C-alpha cells in the first residue's frame, strides 16, 4: 500500500525557516511527479510547487506570488523523499502542508493526483 508521510512541521516565529519532508513507500518514486500543497481551514487546498519525474519544478499560479523566492522544492530519488525548504516564513504561511504524487507529470488539478499524505502542520507566529 502506497504511503506518503510528511514531517518537519512545527511552530516557528516569523522570519525563521523550516524544511518539510515527504517520504514515500511502496511507490516507484522516481516515476512520479511530486507536489506540495497547503490548506487553511475553510479554504481550498492551494498548490505550491511540483517536481516532475525528470526533475523540472513547476510553480502554481495560485500561490506563486505569495511564495516566490521563499519556497523551494527538491527530491532525492535514492531516499524516496521530497523536500520543501521554506525560508522567511510569514504568519500567512500557517497551514497544513501536504505532499502528493502523480504519475510522471505535475498537474494543477488536485483530483489528478494519485496519492496524498496526511499532512504536517506549520504554524508561524508573528
């Protein structure tokens, strides 16, 4: 059974950094595009970044301005792990952060992702 497990969230102060991880199991990780999303209660899940199976990163229009220059994503296929480096965190970055997997290509549609993690909470205090 495929599992995606996020980790690395927590409570930080504004201006600090966090690195989230998403580790996949029972998944041929290298064949999957891996994306990062976040969600605040009462709002739609927002796409952040996605890395295609061949390593190209895509930013999603609905978040690119709010995260530009502060969030980067990387993947380590040998460790079946996706990372999200978040710098200069702001209180508005407070959300549950999710990773998702889709075969080969990234997509801007949540419904097209095959697998989702349970999320890791990030809280940024002012």
